[in-house]
């Protein structure tokens, strides 16, 4: 009998499409919801139950902070002068809670430095044995370390791109795609070869031998 993995969602304070995120949360089952700083404001206005709030609250709505205090929702208060971002601290909390899978929402927006830091958190999760995915209304971003398949009727959007998050991904082979590939040595300096591919068969196969493969599934 398969053991159910503990799944935790972290809602952060970046740009967030309320309709997408609300439908996403209502359509899936999670063991806990952690609001990272301004992520609590999304949860508050959409009446999403929160199990833990993490942040320094330097930019959060004090009315919302007071609401969760009154509801006796556990809080991890951080000092503004800290080494970790609020989202990274929320990830540490999720790990403490025994998370085996983590979904990040509200982790993209106009600040490229914040986006890149959050993408790197996917690699951090991988090193801790946690499978993590970052979603927004237009993208599904994950780090894969083993060969896998993607069913066309289950993919997120129409396009799939691949990048090496570490130094390289050796022997990358793509089957069932519009642009197939065989035993390609994918370096982190490669740019265009593995961008905006499309699945053309019912099931696409992605195989490789080592490294961290960053996969971005996108829709317009």
C-alpha cells in the first residue's frame, strides 16, 4: 500500500493571480498551508485557511496580521535584517513539519532577483529530499533529477523548456516532442536549443543521466 506523501503549499508575497491560485488550492489536497509574509493577504481576502504564518511583516497589512493573531494562527516572526528570505524561512518551516512535497504560489512577479532566488529554492528542496513545484497562472516550474514522462493531456500549457540548474545535464534525450533530442550534453550556458518545445505524441519521454534539470511548462 502506497504511503501518502505530506504535501504543503507555501503562499508567498509576490504577484499572484487570485482566481488561478484560489482554484488551484480548492482543486488539490494539501496537509498544510503556510503564508509567507504578504502571502497572508491573499489567504485573508480569499478565506483560505492558514496553518502557519512566517515573515518579518515589514510590508504586510497590519490589519491582516492582527486578524491571524486573533485567530491564534501560529506565527514565526523574523527580524527584517536576516540572511534568509521570508519564502526560504517558510520552506524551513515546511521541512520541520515533515513536508515531502512543496508547492510554491506567489513567487513570481516583477523582481527578477526574487524570482531567481525562488527558483533556486527548488534546488534547495531537491537537496533536502523534497519534491517542489512553483506555479503561477502561466508557468509550472520544477527541478527533475530522474528520467520521467509527461502526458500531453496532463501538461501545464502548450510549451516545455529545459535548462541545467547545475553545471550540466548529461545525455538529455527527448522523445515524443516536436523537436526531439538524443544524448545532448546540456550546459548551463546553453540558451535556445531546449526552449519552447511542444509535445506531439500522447506521452513524451525525458531521460538524462545526472544533474538537475529545470523544467518550465508554460502557457500564453
